[in-house]
C-alpha cells in the first residue's frame, strides 16, 4: 500500500479526494448531518471510536450502515438489552463433533460495530465491548482473539429515556474519541428525508475506499507533523479543564467537579491532524484543534451542582476556554 504514493504529500491529496467522494456518496442517503458525518469519518481515520447521542428517528443506524457500505467494510449491529451477556457479543466455546472445544465468534468480529443503546446493558457487557475498543482484541475462556483491522465502534445513546438504563461511567466514556450530538434536521432537510423515505427511491452506493487504504491513511495521519505551539495549545486546553490545578480558570474551579485526562490531549492532537489532512493541509493549526475540541472534551469533563443550578452548559464552559 505504501508504494502506491511517491510521498506523504501525494497521499494526503488522495485522502482529500477520497474523503470528498465519501461525503458525496453518503449524501445520497443521509440528508444534512454534515458535521456528524465529518466527525464519524475523522474518528475512523484517527483510529478512534464514536458515541452518538440523539433521540430516536435521526438515522443513527442508517448512518453507520451507509458509511460501512461506502468503506467496503464488514458491519454488525448489536442491540444492547438488559439481558445481554458478554458471550453474546464476544462469542463462546462449544464442544464439536470430535469432542474438541471450538470458539464460535460473536458479532464483535467485524470492522464496524453499531452498539445500539449501549446504556441499556449491564456494566459487565459494557466492559466486554470497551475491552475490544481499547485492546482491539477479546478474551474468551482465557484465550485472546485479535479483532480484524480496521475496527471501529459507533455506540448510540438515547438521551430522553433513562428508565432501565446503566449510564456509562466517566472512565468508560473516556474510551470514546468523540461524543457527537445529533439534532433534529432543518425543515427543508426533513422535507427531503420524508420525500425519499416514503417513495421507491433506493440509491445505489459505491465502495469508495478499501480496508487496506483506511489502515494506510490511519498511519499517514499519525505521521503528519504538528508545530510545537499547536501541540502545547492542545495540551493546555485539556489541562485548563482540571479544577484545582494551576492552569484552571476561576470558572473551571467554580463549575467543574472533574476535568479531562491525558487521553483528551492525545485525541485533540490526532483529531486536529486528521481535520487538517481532510482539508488538504499538511500540518494542523490552532483552528483545527478548536474544530474537534467540543466533541472530544464534552464527555470528559463533569459539571458540579453549582453549574447545573446556574444553567451553565458544558459547551459554554468549553467555548470560554478558547
């Protein structure tokens, strides 16, 4: 794969072309949600995972299915329920005809996993999924099984129905690169969505990029150089969210119970690199860090009771950091 390009500059230019083709192809099915599509693709090229938060009916499942088709990757959807066990997603050992134990792979063995309503399943099953996200492998009956690369988890949460749910702890939320909020479409967009979905309109999607190319572009993004001032800005942005530290502002000390850890700094840098590359730039600047900061920091900082009482949102706190 690396011999296809004469230089990293040429590879970045090809990445931009393929990204634009991906956006156009996904746009045949997904109307609007441009920033959501952008963030999901940045996650994939950054070797990260995404948590989507949105009410039912906003095409979360359709989005990941469409992206999987355009990327030419294998795709499995797992509906998380209160009775789902770790073996239901990892797989299990069975005794075959020759009286030998044989491992039957579960639905986690695919390139793209849609973990639908992840907060509806108990912590034990959530932990099994989160292990696969961190280690790119699963453990069953004491044996370790590597997952096929690339591997990407898109988890969804319903923000309005909390009865019978098991909210993800902050330490587990930290495993997700992005926390993306889906909002209602604009009126004209909803008209187009309803028109397409209530007719016989069935767009044919083309495969734009292969698994091998995705793996190459993931390595390419990490090779992109970053200026020291941008690197320090990203680390400084994360460190400012930590109450009780020298870099914390008065607002942070007043309104936050907990701040973002070092993983946030890492994702701010790699996210800025990818955001810059997708725009055809060969090095990120501070604006690239800002472009990905909200979705990276949103689920890593915890408000205290004073912030909730004063109606201060996490988004407002992050905006003030800029």
